[in-house]
C-alpha cells in the first residue's frame, strides 16, 4: 500500500478514500511558481540531513546516499531536465519524490524530524536573504550612478520648487543627492529587515517541534542563520519578514516613482531640463516626432503593483489563527513578483541614470523665473539689522513691483531697491545672483557646490 501511494506521489493518500480531483490539484498546486525555491530547498535539505546523521538519527550511509541523490537532482534542475509534476503539488514533494526514485529508502528518511511547514518557511527565508543581498547591491550601483551624475553637474543651477512653484535656486548636483539619500535609507531598511529574515524555522516541524533529538543550532550555523526561531508555533506561521520586506520594497519603489515623475516632467519640451538616452525611450505609432520616457513612466505604474503586493500580504495574514494555514501558500506569488519587479527596476535605473543628459541653459533660465532670490534679499536685510518679519514684508513689496513691471529683482536699480529699505546698499546685487544664492548656503546639507562635492566624497567613502 505504501509503495502504491508513493507512486502517486500523494504523501497522505492512506488517509483518504478517494483521490484529489484534477480541479483541486490545479487550484491548490504551487509547483509552477514555487519551483524557484528548488536550490534553497536542496540547500536546506542537505543541512538537515547532515544534522540527522551527526545526531545518529539516520546512518552515515543514508546521509551519503542523500548527498549523492541531491547532487544529481541539482544537476538536472540546472540543466533544465527536471520534470516538475502537478500531481506532486509543490517544489518540496517533487524533489523528495525524485530523491526517493534515485536513492530509495534513504530518500524517505530525509523528512525525519521536519514538516513541510518548517521546510517551506526555511526555504522562503533562504530565498529572501539572497534577494535582499542582491537588492542592496543594486541600490549601491544606482547610488554610484547618481553620484557620478551629481558630480558632473555640481555647479549647474536649477530652480528648487515647493508646491511646484519656483522657491529658491539650488544646484542640480544637490537635487540628485536627495535621491542618493533616499536610496541609502532604503538599503539600511533592507539590511535591517535581513536581520529578522535570517532566523531558522527548521526544527519547529508541523507546529510543536519534534520528538527526535535534533540540533537546530547546528543547522542554523550550517545555513548561515544568525539564530533560530524560538517558538515553534510562531516559526511555521510567521510571515512578518515577508511583509517587512515588501514594505521596504514599496518604499524603494516610491522613491523610484518620485524620481520618475521628475524625469518625465524635466524631459517634457515645455521644461527641457534633461534628455534620456534613446535606449530607454520609445516613439509613437502615429506621431513620428514623439520620444516618450517609457521607462520612468512604467516604473511609476509598477510602484502601484508593489504597493498592492504589500497590502495583499497584510490582508493574507490578518485573520489567520495559529499555526500554519493553507492561506500561506498565497504569500509566494506577491513576494516573488515584488523581488522581480524591484530588482529589474533598480538594474534598469542604474543604467538609465548614466544615460541622462543635462541641459544647464534651460535650468538656469527657469531659475531666473519666479523671483528665486527673494529669500536671499530678505536674509540680506536681516544681516543689516532688520527683523526677519519686516524684511519678509519689504521683499514682498519688491516682488510685487517686479510682477507689475515684468522684471526680476536683480533688474531693479539700486534706487528702486532702496525704496523698500534704506538698509540696501551696493553690495545687494551680489546676493541677487543665482551663483551668489547657492554659494551662500555653505554648510553640511546645503546646496553650495563645494558642499555638494563634499557630500559626494563622503558617500563614496561609505560605499567603498
């Protein structure tokens, strides 16, 4: 009877009086998306087998056979020759069934002291740990590309905006460094999440632990985990680490989306601050003149997709009692798609950042609109002894005059400026220039070109 059910590949067949329907098989199967866990499943199984042998739970001969069989299975998977069977439901049963075909009873003994519940939790954590490491590396590459862009244009002046209105002059390098900071925090969040990912559930078995004398800490050390999950119920049912990763990923994509919005606006002919290399753009099927920034536009859209995966996982977990429930099979597709979307986006944005051409003249012309040096004039008056609120009011009157005359503050004569305050002298024109405005903000975090270069050097040192 055991052999009959083993051929079917149904691990629980003896309990049931009829086979699972084909519809239910398709509905409940995960093998065609969780087979990406195959390599980490083998890795976890080998560590488990080594511990079983060390503890005397299985023989050295069985351990050697398991190692031999797993090596062959890994080779078949790597070569694309492994046959994934729907009847076997998931990646774990597919591999276990093939192992049993190759090494017989030794393969059947591998599952001693564990359950699919702690096995899948371990596999996901191993997979996520690798994904986080890749993403942190990609964030580094994107930051380095943006640092290069900022350094090339540390002196280029463009308008800084609040409420999408011209506010104060800034340097383009300073603006780009804002995104470097965002992506730096993203890397920190990923690394912090990794600490909670890197805890071993294996050994919790189905929910209560096992009666076998296992050594969980030995397996944790073998697999490079920092610690074991300390409660068996929590170990098999926890998906906090997946939710935390998706939350961090959603923030990365939010920062990507903000940058994308600016790239789209800046590339518009109405603004014309930048151009994006042709390889990241497409044309129109009807309008031959069009050059559309498809990559940043699509990244904005994919941000909603990643945000949706976060909500999906939160919703998945919110009503589950302890311990493991079949609901948790639904964690993988949003998690895997989040990893894929984020890694692809970061990779292409690092490349695209090196394909951005800056148009300094257009940026400067825009900075001359909107009275961007008004705050500098107010600061000038404060330094002359005028209380700030009085200085603010005086400059507001000056701006109103410029609006009526259709000119900039720097276009007013000294006599016209002195009409708003007798404290204004010949030296006022130095503070009304764009270069003077940005250079005056010469402190850590300021937009002065030398501060931009100092910030770049500081971040490069951190990244190296």
